[in-house]
């Protein structure tokens, strides 16, 4: 098992290394990160990634490329942002861009897709000996009682029963992991949002589902096994449990980061208010602008941490 490298200075722990929780990893001569098309033998991971401090993940490959190009400008880095290289170009499963100390990666849609990516990302950060890394999921979501365009910083990532936990089937048995996120990072993000004063932002619980349609109580899928009233009743219960948005990756993201000692936050924009409908009716331009909001917030957070604001 990899040592937990925490150096204590006074009462403060600094230099937090990424902890993998798998005793078999250290016995392997080579680790092939198959879905990234990277390996410990063919790539010098400490040299490529050792200076990473911020990892931003999001569903769409185009959006994460746009985010990397945006960060390039925000950090005033040299070189042409249009020539930014996809580190995972050997595969089309995920894309990955490095911009100074920031890594931008796509994860696809849903728990299985992001979970595969996170296994390989956490191993990558471990092999690269990264320290003090903060992870952000930047995403879209359906708002619960919120105006479209509102940004939600996740307090607790909760499951379909509004419990702050993630269930994983391992060897045919269900194991449950906590989905608590880093409170300090969330409140720092809220502070950043009030300094930016550009769009409404709230802290609330985020419900993670395994489906976009029936799983989120939509009436507009190919299948629908409940009534309009039952949908509204479920959303009302979710609201009462503190849920302010619904998406499809937050619980596994929170759970895996927590187990591996990584500080993490989830920031998603609400594309619609689910009490008012199910279809996403905003124009392309409006949706593009909404999706930039979590990016603007996280970029401000990063610049502030780096002393660039
Ligand atoms: C938000 O948007 C996607 C579904 O449209 C899904 O990945 C999510 O969490
Ligand atoms: N993503 C979701 O998962 N749900 C929505 O309603 C919108 C985006």
C-alpha cells in the first residue's frame, strides 16, 4: 500500500500526496492507463504531470477543450491556445489537456463513465507524485426550484433517496461509501462567486441519478411509468431534503476523491427548472453561456489561489 505522506508542521498538514487504496498497485511492474492511452513504462508521468495542482473534469470533450483554452488565456501562458494538444489523442474515450498547473479532462455521461476515468486519473496523479491537488467537476444539471442559469456548488452529493452515499457492487455485494465533499473549497467557491457578482450561485445538495429520463422523474422519455403528480411529489421531496439540482456523476466523484484523500468540489449550472418542465428549451447561445459559468467561477478560484487576481 502506498504510504500516506502527510508532513505535520505545527498543527497543519501540508504536502498531501494522492493516496491509492490498492495494495496490488505497488507490485505491478507497469501500469497501463488504458482509457488514457498512457503507461508508467512509456510515459514519464512525474515529468509530464508532477506540477498539477488543479484538475477540472466535465462531461463533454469539446467543453473541456474550450475550458483548457480559456484557462490558457486566464493564466496568461505563452504559446497559441489553438494548438493545445490532447494528451489522450491515442484514444477517443476521454480527452485531456494540460495548461500550466491545471489539467482539464472529459469524463462522458454517467457514473460508469466517470468512474473508469477517475480510477485512471487518481492512479495517474499518484504515479506522477502530485501533491495538494484539488479536483472540480464542472457540469450541467437540472435545477430543482431554481431559475435556469443558476450555478449550484454542491454541499452534499446524494443518491435517489437523498442519502449522502454512493453504492458500488463489488464481488456481488453492495458496498457504501460516503459522498462528503470539501467544505472549505465549497465556501471559498461561494466567496469567489460573490466577488465575481456575475451570475446567481447557491450551495445546495446535488442528486445523482443513473438515468436522465425516468431516473430524474422526466415525463418525456421513451418510457414513463409514473404520473405528472408523482413526478412533482418526488421533486418536492427532493427540494425538502435540500436538493437544488440533479445530474449524473456527483456521488461517485465525491466518494472516490474522498477515499483517496483528494479535496473535491462539484459546480454545475442548472439548465432548466424541473418544476416547470423536462425539455431543455433554451437556445444554443444561452446554453453555451450557461455552461461557461462554472468555468468562470473555477478559473477565478484558481487564479485567486495562484495570487493572480
Ligand atoms: C449532466 O448532463 C449530462 C446529461 O445530459 C450528464 O452527464 C450530467 O451529469
Ligand atoms: N443534466 C442532467 O443530468 N439533467 C438535466 O436536467 C440537465 C442536465
